């Protein structure tokens, strides 16, 4: 294969000799720490006749409970970025993801939010276009027509639930499934490949219904019903495809019952094509060896069972990596406070170990992420566990995590997918005898024990193989790999591809998926390689050194531009007084391209049709939120979930609510028209400054009104004020939030003003209802004169630009979803410091704190606050807020004097302030203090006063970016600094 390869091999030998001398760390019993791991890849173990259980199917994505909602907006607003995302995840000769699993929605919240029900009543025609999952699958088929699609349910619509609760409901369930499947077929051209008829995460699989459902599919010959919309010429093809639907069961979590049942029940075994379960790497180990409860999933996959037939076994729901890898590399969770790099619990390497161990211990050849794409607003349950973050469709911002490179180590060095009927697709087989994992844990995996963890995939023709090795420990690990009975050809060179964190002084991504060596076997037939700490390596006999797709870098993220539009809500515009607007007509939107024809082509569709009438930028937490026509023929936003639809088995039970906007919005006025078309009653709610949670009461300030005119204003879920206005079938609601002052308006009249002693400063807008059909129109979010409208940008506490001094614990593993990117930095050591560069007119220090921390604050080298107190705050709120700085680039340094500080993130406050700000309070303070003489005071106390006085004088002279809150803070800092002046004789200033 050329001189370059041979030189690489020679240089490798020397490196290997040095690494072997260094030794390795503790391994499982029976494997000495300083022994290399020996792996024999025997061609006789490559089971080409095993077409289901040992074929490596690669990776899948689960679309459910709002996790994909904003993707429809990316497609409409930034189609180039959207289709690039589709290509990155699903495209190419070696697609990363080749399966979209859809958890059918029921308008109810089953974790992070709700997906729309495709049929809200038995009479309604199914509409799969409401569901972002069905659309995602349709679009993914554009770049991978072989993509598999599966569906399952968790919560069912009430019209099904009612009958199910009576002990019946099979026909209703079948109707819901069938009409949804056929609607997707009619709209997008693909037939669902797999159905799980049972409920998601059951502990007691409904085997009778699984059998009934499969038999119902096979017996069904009705494809001419006009409800299905299938043209006569397509019905025979549709019927054949429908009868070919396979069954997966039973998506259990914490139980492993379907496997033993299949081994003991021949009928069930014949009906179920794939078995899947969640959140553990392990097989079942009950009873005597060889019993149905002893290693049932392993025996299903290998075919070593009484039926002599292999079945697919899936890790049918698992997490992706937690947080952003580019932040978590700065943790202190390694040995002696070092970083764990791209590794550690819940990291990219943990994810790789899950794939390896779930195969090694239970022979699962398919891993499905929940989710792979996080396309819902942060702050909902289970935030920050995805491979791609897609949360700002207005900006086109996408964050591709390094975990993608890690998972490409499995998919880009093998042919993955499903074998065809003639066993000629060449899908690579997993090799059980050449796969092993001894890392700790069954859900969150810890590889710090240094135990071996590797998985081997091989060409069924035995011409090539790849061994993926994960070393999530702080010590190197040496592997010796020997091929036997393989047909590797005349040049047995093995390429070594590596991904790990950066070396000191190098860019964050410098070591991602690089070809680091090319090696040959020694005289004993072994390839020898030492795997570096906190890394993943693929050792492959494939020649990928010149393959452009393998070397391709992931797209770079764009800036997270704040949502600030013109009056249409479409175009970015920072110069008017509108932050966002939506009249739900969408005349400003053009057509949207949608994948159709089973991936054969794209169709341009009108905006609302392309998305099943789902509103722009809204993420539903509960309820059926959809655009429809009112009695005048105008588009309005309806919440349709009424008394007839509400009694479902929702996991997170809340009244209907939806969220829209930017988490950085700060001072603004939100307005919306509400009306009550339901004759049985209703309630409408408007909330502002929502950061986290999934109920209307999670908006920091919210007002709720009934058609009777009775209204109540809440801080979160606590009633603060109430009253009554004239009864009406419609109202205009508004909340103005400026600093700590919150004013509520009904039909233009102020009905309540609340002064919050501990205000929440930032967050999105929420709309809410009770369980009655309710209408919303003319949503508008406007800036407030004299107040900064939003934070310009956010830095995470783990961002590399933030520097720390003194003692800190910087944690990312097992972090809280309500912390940004699940990371925090904590100190209780006096003198510990943190320094933050930012551009803006102020900065917020965000984190869940107890209020004990006392800080000295420096900006651009000058002390501006001494012994500053912090506030006791919940997560995502500002424990310390600094305002009144000149708008521009600054460096803030904070020194902990006493107490405990928990850092989560930092928000840089925009200096984009409309109108002139009244600086009278500052002028009054300057006049009051007069002109103290510097010579009279100690240098230390004068430095603080001089800084405050200079800032005050700059403010009254017309400081750029000054707002009303900045005026308050500058005044307070000046007065406090004056009070702290100490005369040289030891007395205080008068």
C-alpha cells in the first residue's frame, strides 16, 4: 500500500515499545494491569448466515415529546442549514443514523413536552404532517432511502384511552395506528417498517395484544376507504408494504420479560421480529444455565436457542452525551483534579462504552438515541443530552457535539444497516468472541477502572474488519489484535483512527477522528497498539486514508443571534421596537420543501400545509396548539384540547401551555388577544420571563383570565393580585416586565403592578389555557423605552474563555438538567476567583445559590464593588447582576471573600437601549456627595470611590448603552463607595 504506510508502521513500533514499558492500570480480575489485551479476530466467528441478530445496524434517533419540534422551523427559516444537518446525520455511504423511531404524540407531556396527536378524535382524519418525527423521517429518506422507520405509543388519545380502560380498545388502537401509518404513506411515500404495539416502557408486556395486532395487520385487506386517501393504482402496493410491517417488542425499562417469553412461546417468537429495551447494558441472568431466563437476549441474537433462529436485539432507547463536550473537557473530575477530557460519566466516551458493553453483554446491535437532536427549548425536563443542539431556528445556530465524531468510529469503518432478503447487502457482522467490556455500571458507565472495552465488526466475506477500542481511564492501554482465518489480501496494513481531547495549547477539536498511525502485524501475527487515556480508537484494515467522507469535519456552529425581528416576525431587525410578532397568518413565509416519494424527491408546499398547521417557533408542553380559521376566516392559534380529550395517561400532568421566544429576553412587553369559542367556558393565560419548567406557572409572571372577567396575576404559581373586569368573549392581555416592576394590562388598562424584591430577569413567553378550546391572536413582544431588551450572549461556566484562580470543583458528570449544559463550577475557598471576558453593558452571574457568597468585583482591572452580596437563587437565575457599564468589550474579575458560590453561566447584557435614559438619580447623588478631597482618604477606600465617581460622571455625560437599571446601580455604587471612604485619621466620611 505504499511507502508512507511502511514508515508509519516503523515509527509506531518505537512508540509501542515505550508505551509497553510504561504499563497500564487496573483491569478486571484475571487480566493483569501490565498485560496487553489480546484480541483474536477469527474468520470462523464471522457468522455470515446470521442476518438478524449479529448484523450491525448502527444508530437510530427517537423523535418524541417535543424533542424535534423546532426542526420544522429550521427547515423553513434556514433550509440550507437544515438540509446540511440531514446530510450529516443520515447521508453518505456510511450514514451515522439509519433509523427514525417515532413515539406517537397524544398532545400530552411525556417528558420534555408534547407532540401533536395525529388523530384527536375517532372521526378526525389522520394527519402525520403535524408530527415532526414523520417529517424528519421523510426528509432523511432524501439522503438515505434505506432508512428504517418505526413507531410506538406511550400515551394514547382519549378516544382510544376510554375504550382501553374498559378492557376493550384494540380496534380503536388499531385504527389510530393504521390511519396514521397510511397517512404518512400517502403524504411522504414511505411505509413504516416496524411497529411496537405495546406501550412504551412497560414492565408487563401485553403479549396477547402484540399477537392480536400482528394478526390484524396480516388479515387486513381494506385499503380503499376514502379516509386513507390512497389512489386506486397505489392500493395493491400499499397493501403489500403494510403486510410486511415488522413487530418490535416491548420497549421495556427496568424489566426484561419479553425475551424469556419469546423463548418459551413459539407463537410469540414467530411474531416478534426485534426485541428492544432501555437504559441498561445487561442481559437477564435468572435461573439455571440454559433456561429461558438465563441470557435470553444473547440467545435470541446469536440464534443459539431451541428455534435455531436469530432475532434483532436493540438498545431501543438510550441517552446521548450530556452537555457540550467542548465545555466539559474543562472539568476537574479526573485524578488529582485533572480533566477527564472527552470522557467521564455521561460523556462521549461513556456513550461509546454503552454501545460496546450493551453488545458485549446482551448482543444488542442497534442503539437509539433519545434524542440525537435536541430541538426544543432548554429548561424542559431532560435538557442537554443530545448529539446536535438545534434550538434557535431564527439564527440557524446548530451545535454539533464531539460525540458525533466518537460515534462515527462505529459507523464509518463498517457497512451498517439491515441485511436484505438474499443476504447480499454485505452488512458487517459483530463478532462476539472479539468483543468485551469490563467498565463499571449498567446505565451511566465509568471506564476509569481501566478495564478493556472493545467491539469488533467484520465484513461477512472476511476481507476486512474493524475493532473499536474505548479507553475512558487516565492511563494508556495496550491492545494486541490477531486476525485468523481472514482474507485480508497481500497488504495487511491496519489504519488507526483516534478521537480524544486536545493537547495543551491546541484547539479543542485538534484530535478528533484523526488517522494517527498505519501499522502492520509483528512476526507473531499480532497488531500492537497502545490506546491513549480518555480516547476512542478504531483499528481497521479498511483503507480510509484518502476517503474524503471519513476526513470530513463537522459543520461549525453559528452565533446564537437573539430573536429580534421586525413586525412580521420573519426578518431580523434590531432597530425597531419589536422583539417578535406572530399574527398566525404567515403571509411573510414562503413555500417549504418536504421530502416525499419515499425519498425520491422533494415537494414545495405552502408553509402551514408543510407543517400540519403547527405555529412558528412554539414548543408545546401540553395541549393541541394549531393554527386554524376563526368564524371570520382569519387565521388564529387554537388550543383544541378540551374536556373530551383531556383524560389521558399523561406522565407530566399540566394544563395546556406552549412556549415561544428567546431565553435571553429581559425587559419587554408581551401582548396577545384571547377569545373563548368553547361555550362551556375556558381560561387564557399569558406569561413572561420563563426559563425552565413545563407549566404555565413556570413563567415567572403570568396572568390568567376567564370569560367571566375574573383575572389573577401570579408570580410563578403564587397568586399575587386578582380582580374582575367586564365579562367578554375576548380580551387583550399584556404584561410589561421592566426590571423588578411587573405591570399587567387587560384591554389596555393597567390592572396590577407588582414590585418583585427578588426578580427573575430573563426568559421566554408562555401561552396557556385550561381544557377548553381557546383562541390566541396578534402575539407581540416589544422593547421598553429606557431598558435593555435582552442579554446579548451567554458563556457557560466551563467555557475556555472563563479563567479560574484558587480552588474550584468543576463538575459535568451526573449534572442537573436545569443547569446549563449540566455543568457547574463551585468554590467555598476565600480568595478563589473567576474572570469572564464579555461584550456588553453588564453581566449576570447565573447559578443556583444559597446567597452566602460575598464578592469583590473588578471590571477592566478596577475595583467597582467591595463585599458585594449575592442573592439566594434557583437554578438559571442571576445570583449577582452587574449593570451600568459602557457598552463594549470588558473583562470582569470576581473574588470570593466568603461563603459559597455556584457558577452555571454568565449572560452579557446588550447595550441596545431605545430612547434617552433619565440620569437624574446619578446627578442627585453626585451633587449630594460634593467633591471629597483625595488627600483626605486612604488609598484603598479612595480607589473604590474614584471608580464609582468616574462611572457616574461618564453616565451623566451620555454613556453608550446605559439603561434605567444601570442608572440605579451606578447611583447605588456611588453612594456606597462614598459611605465606605475612610479618612487617613481612621474616621468615616461624613
